C-alpha cells in the first residue's frame, strides 16, 4: 500500500507574505456604486501601502478627482 500524502501546492499557505510597501505610495481613487466592493478594494489598496479616496457615485468621484 502507498500511504503517501498529497499536498495541494496551488493554494497559498497560511503564511503568505504581502509585498513590501511601495517606495512611493500612489494616490488611488476608488469609485463604485456598490459600497461593499468599493470598501473592500480600498482596504486592499491601503494594505498595499497606497493612499485611497473613495466615492460611491459619479458626482462625488468628479469632485474628489479635482482635489
């Protein structure tokens, strides 16, 4: 009998490391009318070391982009 253990290496391990913070953080404007999507994406971008501004509609996004 062969009792070898097969490991699935296609999935990242629990010890996955985030990339280092960028040398120069970007300013990113996240716009989506789905608040959950916008919030999740903004959180991910912030974790990667960038500055995020969020807007949930076009009018707010245009005002944010001008500042």
